């Protein structure tokens, strides 16, 4: 404590002591690391950070392997592998098909859930293609580069997400 206030060094010390993979990193560590990743990726590949680009490049490579594997595909695969390793470090994979109040409103039929999730994926994919980028590409990298298109896309993504989440919460009866 410094004069009755918490010492920021205590929080940093606590964050550095935490198990790196089993817990979420605090914002003051994760934010600068994401910023550093954006700068390093842009410097190394001259391409902005974004998952959609990796997905598009992966599909192109699968159609024509002779075109070569781009670094964006490796980034995408590393993101998936990192999530898997994080889940394993946090106590193993525990897949579940229970969606709580979502199931209470729509039922637990696997076909219904699959259809709704597939429809959601198609809508997200269409939006990302229409915006010429995904939330990570526009929201993290594009806005950092000062792209007006990224600022507009990020505003649309966020507004849509807030409205959809609140609309869904009202529809399924979640009192929030």
C-alpha cells in the first residue's frame, strides 16, 4: 500500500506469479502483448493481423498446395493450437453441449443447435467478407493503423454484437 492506495507493483508481481496458461492474463499484460504481436507481424510479413485472412489463405492453399503456405495460415493454426494448449493446461478438454438458457428456449435437439450455430457462422462469415476483414483485423490492427474503413467496421461489429446479445437475452428471458 502506498499512502492508503494499492501499490501497482503488487498487481504486476501477482500477475507475473500466475500460471501463464491456466489463467487469463490481466489486461495490462495482454494488451501490450497484443500490440507487440501486431507490430511484429506487420514488420515480419507486411500483412495485418487477422483471422479471416488466414482462413482465406488456408482455403486457397488447400485448393492449390503448389501456391505455398502463407504466414497467415500459420498464425491461424497457431491460434487454434494455442487455444487447445490453454484448455489442456487449465484442466483438460471438457467439451459440453449444454447452452443453459439458450437450450431452455430452443431445446436440446442436436440438429436444431447445429443449424442455429451453422447459420450464425454463415452470418458472421458473410459480414466479415462484406467488411473485407474480421473483428481482429479491423478492430485490433486496422484501427491501430488509423484506417477509416476499420473504424467504421469496428463500430458496426460492436453495435451489432451489443444489439444481438441484448436482443437474444430478452428473447430467451435472461434478466441481465
